[in-house]
C-alpha cells in the first residue's frame, strides 16, 4: 500500500508485469499482507451496504458516550453502547471518516428532536433510543440481573404498558429484553 507505483483497479485490468514488479518491491511480511488484504475486504463490504442499513431500528454505526471535556481535549476514553472502551482520538477519527453520519446528544438544553410523543406513537423513535443510551441507566437492560447492552434490546414502556394507556415519553421508557 505504500508503493506509489503499485497497480490499482480491478484484477481484470491488471498488467501481469506491473503486478509481478510490485510484488518484488513489497517488503511486508506474509502476515501483514494477509492483514492488509482482509482489512481491504472488510472495508469494501462495509462500504457496499450489502450488510443492511439498520439493526433493531437503529442506523448501523458506533454510538459512544463521553464527556464534553474529553472531546474538547481530544484525549480520554469513550464508551460504546455495548460497553467497549475507545480512545477519544479513535472516536474523532471515526466520526471524521467519509460518509459517517453523526448524532450528538448534549444534555442541558433541549433540542428540536421530540422525546415526548405521548400516545401519538407506540414504538420509541430513533431520537428517544439515542437519548436513552446517553442517560443514566440507559446503557443496559433494565431487567434485574440482566447485563445485555441497551443496543441489543428493545425500548419498553416502564411506568405503564402501552396497552394500559402508557405514554411513549423519554421519561417513561427503559431498555429491556
């Protein structure tokens, strides 16, 4: 990958002599070549969209929680909704990558995303799911003894079930299996 003279493009368009010359210049170990090939393959598959666009109604993306201080300092650790710890610099690099769509939840003042839907909608909205991930208690399933991350469970009406007149309001919803 560091060879500016290495041929690029589809294999059907490759010049056999150029490929052979590039292979002779390649100083990577077999393990590093395998790693680079696998990484390129995964990148192509992810960018192609062939794996789908949603997971449990959420866009497929990394959702992290961190403090404003760590984000501004560009140092520290962020936590994903499944509990993985990521260095802030990696989070910033992922967010800056081409084609990434970001959501930023800042608590203090409200935004224009409706979080109180009352009886107008039964299922939690994308905005409610994302806000829940960042709220206290919103990272894990609320069922006693369950340790499933909120990204792997559904949002449920906590105070009163929907069938009994419950509201689809952010303060009435909890992640649960």
